[in-house]
């Protein structure tokens, strides 16, 4: 069977078959009887063989008591779980990881013991499960309680119930205890049914000392003094939710609070000495909460929402219902230190976590294969909400970068479908990636543009209402959108037929969206114009094409295009491998994917590229800034794939001297800078020198007009930050002179004067290039009370050209005292991208691999960033072989990690780019400079 003959009318059936086969394969390992090789830690057969829990027992209500001791760094607790028995059984199987179970008892509905004997607990660590045997059969339809007492040390990492520390200005170290459960770490804090489908209510009690406060998902109901200097905080019963959303914290933080128009109390918590950095977050959270309640037309269902900045936190933030947790750089904002980019970041992260209160918390994916329903929506709603509430932040500029990043990952063979199978914790952790977040957001944007804003909004309101306090699958979203949009589609049927030119066929939204969610990759649209005819084709876009790749991919693609004779979009749905469109009249040029609203790459024939290049040169404002940026992006992506000559792409950006919008300007400049970094690491001196010279000459006017201030709109400030950083990195004398002047003034004031926030990192980088400057920045890093400032210090320190200093930094990061462990992955990446440090960083990773995996579990954000950050700096066959040999030596450890394939394929891409384009670049530069 060829791809051409593939009948997409059968696609829903194929998908159903795929899901049934997947389900069958999973359930074939289910067992209610002991399996021979499933032995518990005591040598007895374990009664369950599957990674996922049986569904014959369902939790209804957890009654949890937890007592963290911040002196001994241990916690003890008890949990009474009301359970609903679906099938008669003697066994209760649930999750537990690294917990010591002291007591296990099964109680009847009157809370009387079913057995006089102490019940044994079987442990099966490889599946992170325990099993309790009840001598009396648990009968279907009856109510029972499972009571367990347990304890464990507070975790040293970033998952489960873990310890965090911070230092006061006086140098005193203080300890707090915080939770992070997503995706599979609630089982590290209490025995539980730790899968998203098992939603339940939670009643939480926390014991603490008098100098601390306790926080949980719900408001405090009462505090009881229990003696021995201890207090017990009792919280209201939670709404029905998944275990990964449970949260509790014991700390000594301060807060600032406010009330929304609908009476929701919002509080921002932080280390006491950072309290003054909480006020912007409160303003943003209040405004964004009110927006979401109106947009979703569903009131936030809890009485309060706390946002808390945790000193040790691996990811950006976590959406625990009613108690969202953040890395300090994602929540705290100091107007004297934080830049415009920092402000945008904080606002976007808050927008993301608040969106999760509906997408993820109110409606939760049924299983982690559809985590994109949480993360893709939350990522997209960042942009929808900020565009409405904070238009001055120009978040739409940033959205293009999000889709460009998704394309970078999705154009590799190692990509995956948005909805992918994931069973064990490592596979599940890897689902939290660019595909789920960024590609998910981009296809939702394409869908919204296709359905209209109103149709999209009404559809997701229906989805949220239908599945609230429950779980949903990929297809449930499409069903909700189809039903809401059916009336709109009927109402505008003639418009759809005319504008979409869809040959009168009924639009099947589910069929369209399945092509985007259960097959991997991104389409490449080829365009050839002959007179009024447009010959359109589609194939999978790959940067590295496998020799045996059948290219058996087909998408249903909402196309949109503009022409020289039309200022409005013409729309069409491409459902076949090729099609012919007829234009209304002869035109000078055609630009597909208007405003980059679609998720696809476009490749024109020679005439098409010539026409667009000439258009940009003669009158670039005939295209929107989004169209200009996407043209630049597409051209250089096609160069990497060997589909377009580097000369043509470089000629295309020749108009940039006239560009006034920062997005296309930074897009073109960014590609030139990335080529420079790639060639510089290969020590190809003549090309490196000439490319640096060309960039500084060509963009000199842009560089020289930048002020060293915080003046202007956000887009102006972002451009200033990027351009001046590049100029100083390229040793541009006026830039170095100004940066040194500012740095010396700052040092003379002992760091008391405020540098312009947008250029402060550039100033620090210039200052870090001599011994005294580097030492001074390291000293300031140790005493700064602002994590945003510290991140700028660390970036500057990692820019040193002294390998001994870089090595010292890496060891400080591994030690975790001065440089917190949470910052180690980004530090390794900073050192690796430094030409002096990329071998140093890789050697460090190899030498300390086992220690790194202890700190950052396989599949986690941290370990993925370490692998990609170091490996993708390489570009030779020798380096590729070394990388492959190392990962082969630890195959047993990393065999399941998709990120290994991603990283090595990026090295192959670098090798191929240099092979194809180095001589072209050399010749092109010589011609321009001569």
C-alpha cells in the first residue's frame, strides 16, 4: 500500500484500533494472581504485575495527618483512605515509594477492624507499589477504610515531600518542607492511588512548631495546640482532585494578599526578606484570575489561591490546586533589578499556572499520554490571557518563538506524537517536553484561527463544563468543539465552501485533529505557481531524512495565503498529498501560512522565493511582521534540511537593514549568531572572523542606536537586551567601552547603584572577563537576595574564557552550597555553550553522571537539559562517536530515554549543516566583505 492510496476516511477507525491494541497490550500484563517473577522484597509473590494499578478499588476520601520535623529532617504521618470496592478481593494494591510503613489496617464502614491480626505489607519497589492482604474478603459495593501509618526522611531532591533551605541576610540557614508531586511523586509523601484517574477528596492536618506556618490546597479551618510546643493546622475538605495536585508546605514565609471581584482571596508567599518582591505577582494574579473566570465562564471553585516562591525548585512552577508553587525567578519581581524580559516571564508563568486551575485541575487528562491537554492548553492560554490583560507586554511577539522552538524539535526523526504511550515514571516525566507544551499550544492556535475565536472559546467552555471534576481524553475535546461549532459551521456554510474551497465535503474536525495528535512531525508544504494555478504538495519535513523513510505521512491542513492582489486571507483545507488551487487573477507573489497561524513549513519554487525576496527588498511592510519572521525562519530551516541554498536564505535577509520590527530582526540576527557559534567551536578562524565582521558591519546602525537605559516599549527593550549582548560578545569597541564604564561605576559603589536592568547581564559579562571582576561577581552572587540578579551573575561568571574558573563553577554547582543544585543544569548548559567550556562541560557530565542522576531523576527536566545542553554543542563525527560510545556504556540506565536520540540527532544535524554550507558561507562572506 502506498501513502497515496491511504484512505483517511478510515482514520477514526484506525485510531480506535490503535487505542484498542495499545489497551490490549497494556492489559495483557494485568494479573489478579501472583506472577512468578514478581516477587516482593520479602521474597513472597506480589499479587499484581502491571505498572498501573488495578481499577477494582477506587479511593473516595483521604484523611491525612502529616508531621515534618525540620530538626531531624524526617516526617511521620497517617492516612485513612475511604475506598470503594468494585470487585470482590482480598488485596489492596496502591503506590508507595521510599516510605516505611509502620502499620496497615483495613476497617469496615463503622471503622471497626476487619482482622485482629497485624496485616502484612508487601512491597514491590520496581513498580513503586505496596499490597495489603485482608483475611476477610472486601465485598463489592461495601465501604471500607484503609488506615496506614508511615514515615520517611524529607527528600533531598525536588520531588515528593522535600526539604528546601534559604539564607538570611545575616547568613543564617533556615529550613522549610515543601511538596512537588507531579507526575508520580505523591507516593513519596503518603501511600496513595497515584494516578490521575483516581480523583478523591482530601482532608489534611499538618503539625508544626510555633515559629512556622502550614499551607495546603484549602483554607485553614482551625489550629489546635496539642502540647510539646506543637500546633496542628486543620484544613477544609478539598474538592475532588487527582493525587498529583495535593500540596502542603511548612515554612516561615511572609505574604501579601488581595481579593478578586468574585471574592477569591489570593496571596503571594516568599522568604521574609524577599517580601518586597511579591507585589507585582499579586497584581498579575488578581487580574489574570478575573480574566480566566470570565473567559471560561466558570468561577474558580476554591475559596483561595496561594502562590509561593520555593527557594529550591527544579521546574518553573507547579499548578497544585489552591497552592501553586514557583521557582523564585518565576514569581518574584524587583523593579530595581528585574528586566522587561523578567517581567514578561513572571507574568507568563503566573498565566500558565492559573490556566491550569481549569485545564488540568478541574478537568484532568485520563492518563499521561494526553498530558498535552493540560500543558498545551496552559501554554496557549498564557498568550491568550496576556494579550487581553497585558497588551503592553507584546506577548504575541513571543508566541512565534514558541512555535519555532516546537518546529525545531518536531523536524527531527526522534520526535513523537503529541498523544504518546507512556507507562512508567521515566517515560511519563519525558512527556513534559516541547511537544506537549509548545507544539500543543501551536496546534491549538491553528485550531482557534480555523474555528474563529468565538467558536473555540465556546467549545472549550463546553469541554470544561462537561468534564469538570472528572477526566478526559484527546477525543473528548474534539467532540466538545464539534458540537458547539456545528451550528456555527452550518450558519457560515457558504463562507466555508467559498473561503476554504473544500469541494463541498463536510468538515470533520475530529478527523482533522487526529492527523495532528497521533502522528509525529510537521508538514512541509511545497508551492509551485504557474499562471493562476498553485500546485500544492505536502510531505513530512525532516532535517535529516532517513534513507528508508517511507514518508507515509498525511495531515489535514488548514491553509491560508495572501497574494499581491489580495489583502485578505484565502483559506483552503488540504486533505491529500497534492492539490491544485486556482487564483482569481494573475499575481506577483503568494505568501502561504498567513501570520504563521498554521503549524507547517512552506517551500516555494525558485520563482516564488525570488518574488518574496524582491518584495522584502522593495517594500517589506507589504507583509506583516509575523509573515516576515516566518519567511526567515522557514528559509533557514530549509537550508538545514538541504532543501534551499544558504545563499538564497542569506539574500532573503538582505533587507534587514530596513527592518524596524524586533521580531524579524532578531530572527535573522539569531540565525547568523547561531552559525557563528557553530563555526567558532570548530576553530575555523577565517569564517569565524569574517562572519563576526559582517554582522558588526551590517547591523552597526541597529547596534549604535541602542541606548543603555530602560526606556521604551517592551519590544524595544528586548531588542536592546539581545543586540547589545551580541555586540559586546563580538568585542565591538563602543559596546565594550560603555559596559566597562558602567561596570566600574557599579563596583565603585559596592553594587549599590542600579544598573539599567535590560543591559545589566551584558555589563556583568564584560566585567567577568578579568580575575578581579570575576571574583567580585562571585562574591556578590553569594550575598544577593534576588534570584533574578543571581541568575545574571551566574551567566556572566560562566562566560569567562578561563577554563579553571569554569571548572570551579561546575564543582560549586555540584556541591550545592553556594550555587544551589536547582541551578546546576542551567549552569552546565551555560558553560557548554561557551567555546572554552563545551568540552569541559561534557567531561564533567561523563565523570559525574551517576551523581547527576541521583540529583535529577531520569526523564526529569534537569537531566534532559544537561544532556541536550552539552551534547548539542558538538559538530564533528569524532565527537558524535564519543557521545554514542558514552551512552552505549550506560545503555541499561538510559535505554528508555528519548532525549538521547534527540541530542545525538542534533549533533548529526550540526555535522550535516557544516558539510553542506561551510564553503558556501566562506565564499558568500568573502564576496560581501570584498
